[in-house]
């Protein structure tokens, strides 16, 4: 029970995270004073070792070891002025904490007053590094410690294989999405602390593969449904309303929550009828001038957008037909199936773009494997990278994960980024080191569209797709009956010696163990049937 009947209870947990190293400092008598310190409460009198005096003009730049969501707590000691003045800069990279960080959606750079013999907490953002500058009178500091605000969600899903890099990629992808599971499922924890319906789909797939508590999925889907009366579009983007249907399908197939699906009926049927009017019997599409947004790298090419959009429409109609039939709405189910078939009458060229190739493949309009496997790490986006991985052979997908997502890890990432290009790492510094003369700044010098320079988010949930893909393509887990009651198991080790993992279902986890040259070992709850298909 809460203390206040009209209060909103926060389901998240606060934890204090000590600094792991001092990156840079100036004017500190003990530069590593705050490293590893666990003090969270001011007190007095103090022994000399309990605090340090930090002079005006001094600063310290601390590394907390991993991307965090939350802020920091400063614990001040005895002596000095009654009020001290400081500047706080948060950074997802060292260069961000040393510069003038972007302030969109969360404050990363501010000046504050600190009380003597007290505690000051500030911040609600994503960060790994914090720089504190003393602007006023000398200040007695007992500690600078991070405050993490996260949901305490045990991982029921797991993945482990003979390649340590893929294990790290799976873990980092899940951690990236977990960081974004805040009040709702956010796009990013520094910038884009918002519910974006299209961006949600890779995150939802990761959540379903990793966690048993999936309550944020319907909460987030309902959040925008209730704020988007028909015929308006989710987030003002036509394609994001298509993604709402796909998200509903993915959630229903995993959980089988019929009561929840019934609550979506009117909205779902309204969307299907609305979008069916855009598809003609000859397969042509009239999108009525609406923005057919897929991902930012394809945003400047309308022909590619329409090609990929055709695949996305087909994916939506196929799932809408299934959900409508489950709801007993036969007429709408037939309408959705008919439009899906009409879309297949025209097979557009992907023009070599992997985004369009993935959508055309997954929408069952064309097999664009050759496009996806030609220079496979060129033209990858962290958002649509998930669909690119799904749409290509397992071995090729693993190679892309290793080279593309692995390169982020090689350059200091502890969560995956809003976008990335392998060309960026040429003669560039790591994000966990200060800018180096003669080298590019990997955070500040790259990016475009909405992620230019330091505005670029280094913790974006849509980039976690490889985690869901490893569970689906290597372990081979494909849910084919609502409520995870039947799973089609199509394991593929590719070049791996072994792989094992678990996948959450409403009845408990399914466990899969694979070893080269041996039959798969599968354990499943009695309510879940397994259909094993081996190549």
C-alpha cells in the first residue's frame, strides 16, 4: 500500500553506483578520492580522510563504468561556505562530458548550489561520465556517486554460445533495452525519452526474449493509442500506426492475452479499414501524401521508402488478418488478407538498400537475400538492422553482428547506439577516452539527421535487436500459436560449436541446448508444445 491514496507508485529501484576511475582532474589534492567510495550520507564531525576540499576552478571527470539511467548524488562535508556553486555535466562519452552537451529531452549541463553538510541529487538522463566543476568558494566533498533508477527485472531469457563476442552482444542488447524500460518503454534515455511506436518493435522483441515481466508493453502501446484518435497517426507518422498493429500481434502471440486483445478491437479494425483504402486491386498504393518513414538512412529516397513501405504494409495486413480472425471479425480478416495479396502484384526494386530489401523479404514480396548479403555491413542502421538480420541467412547475420555491433563494443560502448557506421571508427578515438589530437571524435564528429554530433544518443533501445535475433535464429525459437503454446524450433549453429539459452513463456521458460553434431536438447513447460525442424 502507498502512503497517499492519490499517489502514483514508482516501480523502479534506486541504487548507488560508485565511480570506477578518474578520467581527468585539475586542482584536486587526491584525484582518485571518489573512486570506489560508497558514502551516501553526510555527517560530522569528520576525520580528515572523510572529505577533501576542492578549490574554486578545480574539476573532476569521473567514469562510472557503464551506461546508467538516473543522476548523481553529491555528499558535502564540514567547513567552507554555507552554499557552494558547482557545474554538472553528464556525458555518454568523455567528450560529451567535457563539452557543451545537448539539452534535448534531458538536462546534461547545469549550474547548481550545494548545501554544506548535506546531500544534493540531480539528474534524470542517460550517462556514464560526469564532470563536476567548482565555480564558487572551496567546497568540502565527501563523495560523488551515481544514482541509478531502474526496474528490478530478473532475466528469465538467456543466451550463451562458443563465441564470447556474441555473448557480449546479446547481453549488451538486453541491457540497452532494460535501461529504456522506465515509466514507459523509451527510445533513448538521454534524448528521445519518449514512446515512439515504430521504434518500439525491436525493443518489444528483446523484452519478450529476455524478461517475464512484460507489463510495460501494453502500457506503452495504450499510451499512444489513447492519445491518437483515428484517423490520426501514432507520433504523427503513418508507418508508426502500421507498427502498432505489428506490435499488438507480437505481444498477443507471446502472451495470448485475449481480454487485452478485445480492448484493442475497435481501434484495430478502424486502422485496417483505413489503410485498406490505400491499396488498389492492381497493387498500386495511394498513401495520400503521407510520410512513408522507415529509418533515417532511407529518408531522402522516396522510391526506396515506398519499396520498403510496401513490405511493411504487407507485414501489417498479414498480422491484422490473423488478429481480426481471432476476434471473430471475418469480414475485416478477409479484407486484410485481400490487401496483402494485392500488394504482392507489384515487386519493386530495393535499389540496393538493405532497409527496403529487409522489408520486401519479411513482407514476403521478394527474396532480397542477395542485396542483404552483398557488402553486408554497408547500409546497416541500428534500428532496421534487426530486420536486416532476420531477413538473411544465419551465418551472414552472425558475421554482421560481430563486425557492426562488435565495433561499438570495441570502441567503448556499454550500450548500443542510435546509429552507427563502420566508417566512423577510422582514425577515431574510443568514447571512453578524451579527444586525441589528430584523431576524429567518435561522438562529436559524426551523425546526421536527428542524431548529429553530441545530440547522438549512445543508448537507444531500437539498437538491441541482435539479442532477439540470436534467440530466434540461433536457438531457433519461433512462437507460432498465441500464448507461446506452440513453438516452432529451427535451430542453426552456423559456425558455432555450441549454443544454449532460455526463452520466457507465460508458463515458464523453454530451454534449448545445441551442440555441433548432436541432437538439440529441449525442455519446455507441459503447456508448450515444441515442433522441431532441423536443416
